[in-house]
């Protein structure tokens, strides 16, 4: 009995003493010495050891979204090329300068009122930069004219695109990108082939012929004679590799289709930028008038609206809060550059990149951006000269939360892993089935040797972060999105 009592007393004393020993004593080395923030650092640092990042420059900034405190950074104050993450700056500035209810417009004028179904004199189409104008909108304008009894226009169709200057391409756009949909020319009068609002482009569809060796069928949407098709392509044998390539001869609207498409392949679609979107729009407007039974006896030409002209018809774009969704979710370069010029025209009386960027730069202070931390040469980030620091982007996102337009801004960003294109956008196929699915809301970015991801992430305990990841000078580009995703998943799991 006595021995048993001494043993019991010894065990009780041991339990009492051990109750004061820190729990870390029983953890492994990593857990023992790492608080949650240190664990986060360790996990991200491990990801950054990826072989494909050797020789590249990686900048990361992660902030507590409630306090703005930086909880992780690497090269956070290093100016890097952001690619389309620059659209976060342009979008925020546009919402602040123009307001989320802002609408673009297109108006039609005449020298005089029509009489007996005839409009004597010219008909003017005045563009105000609307990147959402479609053939359906042109048809509605034509119907407005038809309802006024107009059957014939005994004069010219005159396009007035002077709302913006005549510099069609941003300063640093590579010549090789001029034919691409994301490098479309910016005009005060332009047209979109669909509701993605890739203004200034046509959709070229290639459909294989029934028999091998025959030329595939080429269709252009919207149908227009403004572009000329030169079909050099062939239909290949079943299951052969598709090698279709479409090029536009510089300075023209001559499109050349080369290569092969398997006879059992589905049709392919390519969006191609047109030369002179103003003329393209007017060609389609003339078609629209004819469809409404309105004949034009004169020619189509460019000019300027005469003082005292009478407004006969008009069309408005959706409000900016609706335009922001295809803009940011689908990373629409054309809308971005239109917003720069529109800011310049509305707030600086000049629709140019120079004035627009100057107007936006005047907003930097209110957006939490230091002049020394950014070099903005365009609105879309396609420029290889534009620079911004990761800390600046994460701070912009933090500051945006207190703005009246924040909900519009947030709702316009891609959501990781959500397959619905209108929600997931450019992140719809990324981070599916991970803790980041539906939790990471961010802007993607990609140009040659550059990849970026910047936005918001909600953690497991309801904690929230703003973050920016920018990778520059990367030669092996295939894995960069996976690296960004891995970091975003770490944040969502933290």
C-alpha cells in the first residue's frame, strides 16, 4: 500500500510539472518554432524555390485586408512589368473618374430634317468611343430613322470619330500584335462583333470541307466586305493536326488563311483586328440602313459634324458597372485603352493616351499609389515598359475596399475555379477542386516572359487578404500559372 501511494504521488507531481511545459516541446521542429505567419512564409518560400523561377524576378506582396498590414513580401517594392494586372489601376481610376453609371453614346445627325421620305444632305454618325456598339445597336439606330419616314438619303454617310485623337495604337504595342484582337485600334467610332466587346475586330471562322484536299469554308462575322479573304488553306485527312494560321497584311484589311484543318474537325474561330475601325463601322451601318429599306445615294467618307446639325437618332451603351465585367473578367485590352482615352476626353478635354494617362496619374494619391512606384504607359498592361510594384497593387486593392464603387470592382474580377465564364472569367479553369476555388478573386496577367495574379483571397477562418504576384524575365512560362495558383491556394488554406 505504501509503495503504491508513493507511485501515485510521483505521477501526480509529474502531471503538475508537465502542465507548465510549453506545448511546442511536443511539436516537430517546424511547428515548434513557427507561428502562423512564419508558417505562411515558409510555405511560400518553398514554392519560390521552383526551378523555373531561377533567373527570373518574382515580386510578392500579401496584406491583411482589414488593416492593410503587409504579412508577406518579396521584392515588394521592386518595380516590375505587371501585364494585365495594370487593368486594376485603370479600372479603379475609371470608376472613380467616370462613375459606375457612366454610359458611352453614338449619335446620328443630319443637315436638315427629312421631307417626304427623303433626307437632302449628308447623314453624320458621331462616335463617342462606345466599345460595346454592335450590329444590333446599328439596326436600332436605322429603325429610329425609318420610323421618321426616311427612305432615301441624298447625300453622303459621314463618320465623325474626332471624339478621340487619330493615334490608333498605344505607344509600346509591338507591330506583331497589331493584327491580334487584343491589339485592336482605338477609335471614337468602332464596333464589336459580339458581347465580349472586342471592339475593332471581326470573327473569322474556318470550317473544313467534306473532302480532303479541298479548301475549307471561311466566314467572317459580322458579314462585311471591308475585309478581304485570301483562302490558301486546305482540308486535311481525318484526325490530322490543325495548322490553320490567319495573318493580316500590315496596313490593310487583307486576311490570309494558311495551313490545314482535319476534315472531321470542328470549326475554328479567330478574332482579328481590322485596319481603321471607323470605316468598318460605317460599312456595317450602310448595310443596316439598307436592311431597313433606306437607300444612300452618296458615298461613305470621314468628316466632322457641322455646327447646327439636327440629331435624328442615338444609342447608349450599358452602364460602366456592366462593362466592367467583360473588361476585367475577360481581360479586354480594347476596353482598357478606351477608358484611358475617355478619362482624358471627359476630364481633360482631350481623347488621347497622353492626356488620359495624365488624368489617371492625378488620381494616384487617392488610390494609394506613389508616383515613384509606377510607370504607366497604357491602360491594359500590354506594354513592356509599364511598371508597378507588388506592394502598390496590394495596397490599391486594400484601399479600394473603402470606395463606393468597391462592390462593382470586386464583382468584375475573375473567380477561381468557377466554370461559368461570366463569373470565373480568366480563372474559370484554374484552382478547381482546391481550397482556393471560389475564394480567390483576382486579375490575371500575361505577356511574353511575364505572368501576374493580383486580387483578394478569403482564408479558412474568414480572414481576408489582398495580394499581388508578379513574375518577370521568365523563360519557362508554362509553369508560371501553376506557381501563382499554388501560392493562392496557400493563402486560401491559411
